[in-house]
C-alpha cells in the first residue's frame, strides 16, 4: 500500500533534493557516547516513549530503509511491517456511522505513532498511500528520516517538531493541520460524510484501488455507501459535516477518471468528483472546494 498512488501528475515530483540526513552515527556505542555528552543540556524530548513507538517507513530507498531499520532497533522502537498494517477484513458499504467507527478503531494504521519518510530540504515528501493514511488519521507524527538519525545520535527520541513534513509533492500544510485537529479533539476530516465509488478503472494506470480508497475514507471517519443518493431526498436544512461548510456537500460520488475534474458537478448536497479531489483533500487536510480541485494523485 505504500507504493505511489499516482494519478496523472506522478508521485515523484517534489522529491528531487535529498534530505540532508546523517548517514553515520547508527552504532550503539556512538549513540551512548553522544547521549552522555548531551545529558546535561536538558533538551526537549519526544512526546512518545520508545517502548510505545510504532514506526512506519515510506518513500525511502532500500539502502536508506536498512539504515533506518537499524536505527529503530537501536532506539528500541517497533517498526510495523506491511503485514502488520494489512486491514483485518473488509467493511460492508452502507454501514452505520457506529460500524464505521468500530472498523476504523480496529484498523492497524491507528496504532502508528510515527511515519518516517524521505523529505527534500524544504520538508516536502513524496505522496504515497502510507503518507495519505498517516495524514488523514491525524494520529501520527509525519517526520523526515533525520528524526531517527538525530535520535540515535542523542541516545533518545528527540522532539519531533523540527522534523515534521511541511507537505507533499502536490500540496502543503496537511500534516500540521491533521495534528492540530487531532490534538484539539475535533471531528475527523470526513466525519458525517458519505462516499460512493462509481465506475470502473480503480487500481489501474497507477490509480489507487477501491480497497485503498475505502480505507482512506474510513481512516478519515467517513462512511462508504453502495449507491449515490438522490439529491432531492437529502435535507438541505440539516447541519453540514464539521469540515464540509466550505464545500456545502455531505455526499460525494468519486470517479476514477481524473479528466472528470473539468466536469465536477454539485447537485444539492451531492458532489460528483474525481478521486484526485479526494487525495487533495487528504493532502491539505481540508475539504477542497469542488471547482478548485486540481485532480492530482499520488
């Protein structure tokens, strides 16, 4: 699931400059000596205990991944493997909000405390499915790989704040907004929203699969439905979902063909949009106005 979920523009943009990560310093002896030398400086430490740290790697090369895995072991944290992150099962569409909440709580991705990714010098990373899962959940820190290497040099988990990603290759600000939303205990991004996947082509031509999109929606607190509602059947006087005031819709019909972004249609409280719109919403951690969605994917 961590592979690029590109749609049209390609996920590689924005990741050209390599993060200025420290390649050395991963030996236990080096970590211990550095920790002793800096112990009296009383630096700010991570808010997460190492024993509770659940890390996911994304967007890193094989060589860098091996180095980061060694760092995770040195710090006595836990890396969650792709197998550990696999959903336990599927959830029927048209489920109740309570059933969706239960399924979301059981999703292994909600256990992730840190998503570590390669960033460029401006704090921009590649937009992968794992990255999107991390942003939409709002629960985990999304940090550059330097956070791990600096933690090893210090001998403990250092403060995450200076290492937080500023955005991805398409948009900016999502990780920070997601963290603030979660810390303030505000509703998830897609709370009280319903989504329908319409048409064929999901999972083709680098587009995310149906399963990946459904997981993205549920991690964001949304609910999947079997078929689009009739606009006339929706109460336009009912309160809109918490994050949907700018959009003015509560139901979203998603199409796999991003060319539909030129023909996004809103009928009452039902919006017909491309999956690029959904990915942009997650990237910015806000429901993007339908007529301004750029249709990009990752």
